[in-house]
């Protein structure tokens, strides 16, 4: 998520529809042997991604990310009206009552939920200055609360029968010797392991970190239930990589794709501008061709981070555009 607070955006979307892990701050470096990666090969990544909810389903099936708020029925009715077979469901509350409503809405409308998306709690600033101190699991001040939130999301996903939990890890430091890197990896071992216990994949949404930094972190976490939600626009909006190049690094671990478009940042304080699909710098024909070559079996989920009537107009345009590109 970029540009504006994901929670604000997804609340608007719904309205339109009607313990920190104990690794010391000055602790051991990844090379010390604490982080012994078992998650190391292309074949492992490919086998893993096929194991999570894709058997017998159409590859590159389209979907939409929606905030379910307190009314999953309204959110899923919108997905159905757009003729989309899948969704990613963003939630902030994880009660049994909401889980029951979500299950009922998914069954009623015949929609597949491919992941539960979670963020916060606490302030998140989507720019280059406030972002490193406020987004994801990297900031120390909010880390314990966010670990607890992800674990609640994992329990919720288990009740609903959704195979993945998805979030931004944050601005993971590129320097693997940075104490914040070590702490973040330790925290990820905790939450990824919790999702594994619940039979789920943990998906990192691309954006704040370079692709090689994300790959390094996954290898250092070393668990076999990690994957990537490949947000093609975020890589551009954050100035981290061209997604056509990044897919060569992260491709074996891609378990979700956000279809979104954007422009490169030109202001060193602000992210690039998100735009309607087909009007930005993402080369969707090349991305789709590469996903097909890799036999990617999962969904392609549309995300448009504006509110109001223009959002739905752009989502419809994105659906038509992607249907042509995917064939």
C-alpha cells in the first residue's frame, strides 16, 4: 500500500460498496548461525507456492483487494458485481462474528479469498521520511503490537479457511549487519512460524525494501511457508526496482500479484504517483508473459488506491485491460 494509509483507503473501499521475538538490539549478525536458512532453492519456492490454495484453479485469475470492515456482504457483493472470482480481504477486527459473516458472504457470492491482509495498529506514514519509522515490523515502538495483530489475523484466517496472511514487513535495512535487520528477522521468525503452525503461508508485500533485501530476509528467516505478494507498482513507486527485473529475483516465491500502476518518484521525500493501470510505467505484457513462463498458478488482484466513483471506473478499466493482456 502506498500514497495513503491502507486502512483509510480500504475503509473508503468498503464504504463505496454500501512480543517482539527475543533477538537483542545489538545481537548476533545473520552470519553468526542464528539464522540458518532452509528456504534456499527455486524448486522449493515453486513447490511451496503450488501448495497454497491453487490446485485445480485457473492461473492468473483476477480479483480485487477489499476492506471488509464490519460488512463483508457489501464488500463481496461489489467483487461479484465486477465479475471477479477472487479477492484479498483486509481486516482490522478479528472477531468470531466477523469470521462467520465473511464465510457466509464468500459462500453466497462464490468468491475465493486468497489472503487476509493485515496492517497496523498505530500510525503508518506512506513516504520516504516517516515510512521507515512507522511501517511494518521494523519500527521498535510498534513492533510488539503488530506481532500481536498478525497473530490475530492468522487465527482469523484459520477460522475462515483462507490460506495466507499478508502484510508489509516495512523498510527492511539493506545492511544485514544493522541491528534493526537482525531484530526484524527475529520478529519475522516468530510471526511466520505462527502462521506455519496454523497451516498458512505468510506473504510479504513488496514495496519498501529492495528485492534482494527481501530475498535475503526470507532466506535468513529460513521457514518454508514464506511467499511474496508481488506488487508491481510499489517497486516503482518506492524507486526500488523495475518489476520486470525484480521478478527474476523474487519470481519463484511469488504467491500473489497486485495489479496496480504508477510513476517513478521524482521528489526524494514522496513516493511516486499511483495511476490507473496502463497509464504508468509497469510493463504488464512482459510481467504477464514471465508469470506464464514460470507457470505461476495464483491470482492477479487489482488494487486502486483512490476513493469514490473514479475508483470503480478504474477497476473496471483494469479488469478489461488485464483480460486482454492475460488472454
